[in-house]
C-alpha cells in the first residue's frame, strides 16, 4: 500500500491491442512507455526488446489471440516522501479479452459525446505528452459525469478553449471532403491517430492538423474518435452539434480494421 505510484501517481502505462496473436504497433507503444517514463524522470530498468518480448509472452501465456494489453511502470515503496530518488521502478504487464466496443453496423450509428467538465492541462502545468496515470484523474471525472447524463464519453477542450480530445481517444472531423484534427502538441498524439492520418493520406484525402474552436463544429459533417481501445468510432453528437457518419468515417473504419490484421494472415488471404 505504500507504493509511491499509488500515492503520487508516479506511474506511466500503455494500452495495446493484439489482433490474431500479434500486438499492433508494439514497438511504438513500448517506445512511448519509455518516453513517458523519462518525462516523469525515471528509467525503465529493461530494454525495449525485453518489454516487447514480455508483452508478446503475456498474451500467449494468457491464451489470448485477440486481446488488450496493459504494461505499467511505477515507482515502488522504498521512499514515501514526494522525492523518490531511491525508489525502485516496477514493471508489470496485464492482458485480458476486450472485444471491439461495437459491431461495424452499430458503430456507424455514431456515439454521443458531452462536453467535459475539465480541460486538458497546459504543458506548463502538467507533462501533457506523457501517457501518465495522473493525467487520467480529470478523464475519469469527466467521463463519469457524461455517463450519468446518458452520453458515451466527453470531449475535452485544451486550456485555451480549443477542441482537444476525448477522455481516452483522439478526435477527427470532415468538412467538404477534407479531414481536420486538432494539432497534437498539447495532448497525447495517439498511435491510432498517426495510423489513421497515414491511411487517409494513402487514400489521397487531405488531412489538416490545426487549432479547432468548438463553434466550428457546426461546419463539420462527419466526426470520429480513434484510439487503441476505441479503434475508429464514428460520433453522431457532441453537445449541441450533430454529425452524420458517412463515407470517410466508414472507409477509415474499414481501412483501420484491414491494417490491424497481422501480416501473416494478409499473406494467407492473398495466397
Ligand atoms: C487521453 C488519450 N488520448 C488519446 C489516446 C489514443 O492513443 P492511442 O491511439 O495511442 O491508443 C488515448 C489512448 O491511449 C488516451 O488515453
């Protein structure tokens, strides 16, 4: 119980999905775990390869083929003050079954989002680019409030009042065939976000990363969230604004599903 990570949120973690026995973008997730730890001023006492191997082994040992993985690194209980110069760094990896939230047809109806009570912190206030446990405190409170009001999730603004992201996923919009998404320089630049931008560009669709004000939401036709857990999930409502999941959402939902199929399976399908 006297774990520094528990008392002071000195912990960083990852959320990963395995498809057909392969963890999607494993090295990118492991690298982000190490980067997040450095931002919190600690080093993970393993190599990237050791964490990659342990993650794959955790999946296999749990008898999972499609599943969710949660590596976490935290400061131990050697010192209980705020200073943690001599605390050991612990690492654990958990795995469990976590099917896609919805079937593709159900997903295309779109989920409803409320406005979050809290804003993403200024990078001068908190280590905004780390996937750090402490940053999720405001996400849980915001998501609880949204769920109590009958919504699936909440959309958070940044400290300046621009659209930022949902409580555990990045957001995208469509206007006149062009994709617009908030610049990820003040919140997590999701690995799914980067994948989806690549998929859209491969389809020849223009992607604009910029500041987006909430009032602009009335000018967008489509909207979706994306993240490891959410994958690509269309949105039908954010507060007073309405969207109709359309061709671009559907195309990227399908392209993302195709991208997550392991290389070996793709070869077998094409053979
Ligand atoms: C706050 C937040 N933003 C964005 C994301 C999406 O990141 P990724 O696509 O790397 O899972 C997540 C999920 O990890 C998240 O928790």
